[in-house]
C-alpha cells in the first residue's frame, strides 16, 4: 500500500478508527500519487470502511430506539 500503511483488522476496528482511516484513504486518492493497483486497493478498502461505519451508525440508532422505547420516550430529546 502507499506510504507503507497496512489495514487495521476489522475485529480491532472502532468507528473512530474507521473514519480516520477513511479520511486517510480519501486524502491519498485525492493526491493522485498512488499506483493504479494501490488506488483500486484503497478504493475497495474505503468501500469496506464506509459499510462498516454505516453498520455501526445503524447499530447505535437501534440501541437508542430501544432505549427510548424502554424509557417510554415518545419524542427525541432536545440537544440545545
């Protein structure tokens, strides 16, 4: 991979790490310095990370919905 980086195994990956790695990938692809093969690998990894982040956000949303249901909250709380 470019810059000698290796991917973090998914079982050790957190949402925050995934977002950080995804930002790095976008930066590398935007720089245009990676070879075609590396660019394809980076793109594929970016897709994996995007799916991982989406699943984590969906999971968090479900937990919040369950919590709200358990607490008999019918309307979202105001953050302001």
